[in-house]
C-alpha cells in the first residue's frame, strides 16, 4: 500500500496489532540436513546453486526471532543453521567460508567481507537474544574467533554488519572490553568514511 490519502495512519478501523500468522513452508522447503539452500526456482529448491553462509546467517537470525515468538521448531532450525556456520569457519584464516556446492565442497578458503560481517551479526544476534545455553556456547566461541578478522577488511558494509552483531552481543554481555574496543574502532572508521564522502546532497559513506 502506498502512503498518501489511503495510508495506514489514516485508516482508524485497521487494527495494526493484528499480524498474519508466520508461514514457514518455504523456509522448510529450502532447509535440508546441511542448512539453508541458496536459491530456488520459483518454489523449488535449486540444487545447482548450493549453499552460502549469507543465507544461513539470515536464517539463523530468523530462528532466534521464531524462538521469541514461541515456535517449537525454532531450536532445531537454529541448530542446523549454527552447525553450518561452525563448519564454515576456517581456523587457518580466521574467516568464514561462504559458498558450498551441493556436494558439500567448499568453493573458497574465505568468504567476502560482507558475508563475514553478516555472519558475525547473526552470531551476536543469537548471543544477545536466545535463551538456549547450548546454542550460546558454540555461538560465543565462533563470534570471538571470527571477530578480529573484520578489522583486516577495508569494506564498510562488513564493518556495519559486524557492528550490528556487536550491539546485540553487548545487550547481554555488557562487560566485554575487547569487544567494546573493536566496536569503537569500527564505528570510528565508519564515521571517518562518512565525513570524507558526504555532501549536502549525498549522505552516505562512499563516493
């Protein structure tokens, strides 16, 4: 619905507190024993495109929200997506791999800065909101192992995703000086980029 004379704010009879039930059929369709498949052809999973950590990180975030909504399947889904994230971590590089083919073969040693930052976002989100201690234990280990590598990338989007994860983490674990130090460094970098590139008609971090 477009905002205007028929905007939601101007319809007093509409109950904004009533939301449709959450439908998980497509989520289940794209999730197998390995994790979340990357793409679908219409409603059919596309095995040719395999898996990526980006979508498993997003699915892990969704599973945490499902836990908060009281969905009984949230824990099993979170376990599957977190297992994929754990398998993606490469201890030799300190980074998360991104792309895996359907035969469960990794196609790279490290993913992009975006995918690494998005994975840190998902892990921090879980740590800040989930009530399952079993999930938290593995997620915290991966979060702390993967966080330092984000400082080595020059890409602002990776920093921003990581900051979302750090913010969620610090909601629960307020006394974390090493993580606060990384937060402040990333925030300062983004501020410097914004100050360098912004203008009166361009409010952004890149030219």
